[in-house]
């Protein structure tokens, strides 16, 4: 991760870098299921938003294939987040007094944790060509505030402990 001696450097990743593996709540058994690239596409080196996807639940055996028509990315924190392909609720989310904190997978959750716990947060230079609005830059203001640090880190811990229930 991008944390080194209390310093966080933005890895300049976007939401798209974390959607190749998504943990969701199964509609059949309410256990953790996963949304992954379809097996026939697993040899593809390039991961894109419209790569064929499959929903798989080990709890009840539910399996669906995404039809490739509509992708809906969750925006904001006023309501629970869903995965972009099947619209299933994310497993890694919790409601706080400020809004919903959510992550697609553990790597995404770790990025948020590293960012929040770092007292020094660095971004790329403003004049750097290319990506300006990274995932970290798009985090809601309440997550970025230092006075919310303890509350957000407790929420991250609650989310991480929910995996034990899975």
C-alpha cells in the first residue's frame, strides 16, 4: 500500500481498479458472494468496466452471468452501495452517522484505511498530466476530515470483522 512512516501517497488509482473482484450479499442466502470476471475472459490482461462478469455464491450455489447491458456505479454515501453489475448490496459496508462507508473488496478497504490513518496525505502534483480525480480525491469530505479519523477507522474495523461472519 502507499503508506510509509505516517505518510500516504495517492497511488492514483480509480474506482475501476477495484472492480475486478467485488464482495456482495447474496440475494438467495444473505451470505457473502463474489462478482468476478467470467471464466472465459480470465486470460484477458486488460480489465475494463465492461468485461463479462459472473456472480457466484458458495453458500447457496447461486450463479448468474452479467448480460453486459448496464453498469451502475454507486455514487455518494447517503444510501447503501451496490455492485455495478448485478445491483447486489456490497458486503463491505457500514452506516455511520455521516453516511455509508463502503468498499468493493479488501484492497479497496485497505486503501481507505491507509488514507484515513495517515497524518500526512500527499497527492500527485497539480500539473501532472493525466488523472486528476483519483479514488482518494473523490472520497467524501467527512471521510477526509481529521476529526472523523477515529470514527472512520472504527467503521473500517467493523467492516473487516464482518468478513468473519461470511
